[in-house]
């Protein structure tokens, strides 16, 4: 059954009184999508279901595919975002979509501006172990900001110079949720997790010498952390870390309103 036929059935059920408008709205969240030629389907109700709009994974897509998807998403959602975009790909996108903004360190393209979140929903604080972790950390930071969340940044505070972290203890104590990005042996989230009273989202990066195995060593260190309250996302997944941290803040705000 096509989406159009399903929509017709839902509307007829509302008209006949079999289901309420509220029930119909819930059903509609699951069916609305729009095809983009033969290669993509835009999930129009993802934000209604999950609280966050659909985001384009830019790596491995052609510039033409990204342009067509972004163009079709205009009018559907407030912010249109594509991740893992290299400078040459951005240049091709920008020629067709002049309004697109590019965040080079984060490798993100975006159209539109976010709707600011109420201040009481909290803030995301980001830490990196080293400067080499910045691309992944900035992916997390820009993702959070494009979703409307305020972000604090604290870079290059890894365990090899622990005084750099400890001299910012007040920022840690005041944090609502932390994203901690580290490569090499991935020790920083464990240290931070033993100091703070908020959730910690750990992000292993593929930074390190040969025995780091492209981030696997850091990933395993974080998964085996003896500090409680740490959640771990995949290697180099700054985007996923930002969404998880944002969901934590949104859940806290939702619970406070009950």
C-alpha cells in the first residue's frame, strides 16, 4: 500500500469517527516520506517522532545527490544538515545552493537557522584530549548548535597534562552533560567520569599510533571504564554523541515538567 493510500485510509477513519485526530497524528508520523528520484526517501516526520530532523550522511554520496536531497528538504524542516562534507564537495554544493553554510573543521554543510532552545533545557560541554581530536569534537559541537543547543568548548585537556583539565574544574562541576572526545589510549572520559556528577558521553577517535588500531584501543578503554555514568558512541561519531547529549537534556526537561 502506498503512502497516499494509507493517508486516505487514515483520513477516512477520522471522518467516520473510528479514530481520534490525536491517534491519526501518531499514525501519520510513521508513514510520511518523500522520494527523491530513485536514490533517496526523505523522512518528513522524523522530527515529530524523535525530536530531531533528518540529517544527510554526505560521505559516499555524490554532490548531485546531496544537492537534490537538500533542495527537496527545504520547506520540510527548519535546518538542513549534511555531515562529512569535504571542501571540494562543498564548493560544488555552494554553486547550486548559494545560501549553504560550511563548517570546515566539522565537515558540515547546513541550510537554515535553528530554533533556540529554552535556556532551562541546559547546555552541552565538550572536551577534547588533544588538538588532533578537534574535527570530531567540532562535528559534535556544530551538530548540537544547529539543533538549537548552547555549547561550551574546552580543548586540549588530555591526561598527559592533567593540570590543564583540573584548572577548569568549575566548568566541569557546572556541566549539565559532557561530551569527552579522545584518541590514543582514550583515558580522558574515565578521568572526567570520576570527577563529575552529570552524564558523560565518550567519543573515541581514530587518532593515535599503530597499536591504537584506528580508534579501537580508545573505544575498548572507554567501554571498560571503571568510572560509572559513561556512555560510549562509535569511533569518530561526533554527530551521534551530540544527538545523545541533546536527548539527555530534552529528557531531563520533559521530566521536570511532569
